[in-house]
C-alpha cells in the first residue's frame, strides 16, 4: 500500500510544517532534507482513520549538510538550543523542530 498520498494530504493541513521546513532549509548548506519521526506516521494514521487531531508541534528533519551550531540561523520568535545529542533544536513556544545531521542519524556519536 502506498501511504504517500495520506502523508501528503495530512502534512498539507499542518500549519506548522511549512514554517519548520523553511527553517530546516535555511540551516542546510546543500543536499537532501528528510522529514522523520511522529509527524510522518501521525499524519498517515489521521488520514487513514479520518481522525481530527490537533496540529503537530514537534517536527524532526534529517539534513545531509546542516549548518554548524555557531552558524545556525533563527527566525523571529525562535530560540536555538541543542538536543541531548548536541543536534540543532529550534523552539518557539510549544513548537519545536529538530535538525539532525545525516552522519549522526546513521551513527550517533
């Protein structure tokens, strides 16, 4: 079964995704960026079972070449902190976005 249409429809209804993805792109030098984690499966489940959930506020991305912490760029209202593993975390109220380097996602240090 192809779940892509369910994910695409669900993510298009999430008001926080576009903002978080823009931050991920702004903090990535080159290469691909993948959305990972709960935002993927929650959107699929919500669409499959016609659930009306609240917007997802915790978004996670893997980037091939993210900026180093000292060069990271924040947008208005967002604060930059680091995760327990030292990755970039952007926080704005109850919204949170993690940007994980591909190298660390494959082989965490």
